């Protein structure tokens, strides 16, 4: 079985979760150099104005060559309250927002030092909601891609909200902007609830990403 190598991700996309659900040997590389403007600290939700990016501000402690494990979260901005307000505004009328609200809100009240720790604990929560049977592993050193691995660390499809070939499901604002298929897994959870796991298992990232 090939090992799928993924980056850490903030509120990962549907494509990211499809990779995790369908590949029990997935590894999240926290020893790679941090890449800005990526899923590592950015996600997209469906707001009243369409796809909305939520970006977590960070400190690169040793410049552009800082390993992901050493990236610190920046709290000079009120990003936690801003992100939570955006999530609440976008999804409070969705069928399952109230079901998940309290546990998710905790992550917007607690201060984590490191991005990797925040993403790891948040992923554990989301994985439980999606009912993933196996948790991904985490690297102990930089993952060198080889013939036995599929390297998705720089695959734009993991974060592109218009990666448009996933199966349709109802979204709160689809009447305004149509179906947006590859948002944060939150969009799936808030709209499908307990059916999210079955929906995710039906999707195939590799088939879709390869056309």
C-alpha cells in the first residue's frame, strides 16, 4: 500500500479528508518547511458572500526555512473571535451547527502555542465526527518522497474551493452562488451531520484530481 504524505492543515478541506478516509497509511509531515498561503493555516467556508478564506496568522521563528513543527500562532490579531464569528454567521442556520458548536468553539477560546499542535487536536475532533476508523501518523523527520509514496504536500487541490467534481449536497447559500464542492470539512459536517462519514467515503480524490 502506498503511503500518502500530507501537510498539516487548518480545518482541512473535503479533499484532504477523502485522502485520510481512503488511505490508512497517511502521514502528516510536520518537519517540512512551512509554506505560506496554503492549507497549513488557511481554509475556506461558505459565507453569505461566497467562499470565504479563514487565515490563521503565524510567526516563522527562523524565516522561510522554519519547519512546520516550529511555527507559532500569532495572537496580535483577534483572529480567534473573528474566525468564530465568521463560522457562526455562515452556518448557524445549517441543520447540524448546534450539534457540533460547543466542542468546536473550544478551539477559539484556548491559546495554543504551535500551529501543528492546534491542527493536530482539531483534526482529532473532526476525525471523530467523520467517524474515521484510523488516525493518520505524524512524521518524526522530513518525509522524502519515493516510489512507495504519494506526495500531496504541495497539491493545490487540497485547498482549492473550486475543485469542482465532488458529489453534490445541500449548502446553506447555494441559492446565491451555487454548489461549492471543496470547502472545509465543516461545510459537510454542518450540512450532512451523521451522514458526513458515508458521504466522504463515496468520494475519490485521486480519480477527481487526475481528471
